[in-house]
């Protein structure tokens, strides 16, 4: 399952760079996983609710104490 890989990887990056801004470049699947996790829903529900992500979409998140929060 994609979420089982993406969420721990993003948490690990956030832990290693806790006082920094990190740029992660990926395709829409992992971006949608992060969005879903921040919203407290699963990937399949996120796909049902939202339209396709635009090419070159920018998704901003804060990770604090392991919790994801979508910014702007």
C-alpha cells in the first residue's frame, strides 16, 4: 500500500530536518497520500473526494510531532 511507504518516509524526512524546509518532488500518488493523511482520511477516500492533481501542483505541509498539517 502506497500510504504505508509514503507517510513513514515523509515523517523520517521531517525528523531529520526538523528546523528546515524540505522540498520533495514526486508524482500525484504520494502527494495525494500526504493530503489524505493530513485530512485524516485514507487514500481511496481522497481520490473519491478530489479531482486529479494538476501537473506541477505544489502541496505544502507542516509536520509537527509526527502530525501532518496542510498549509495554504
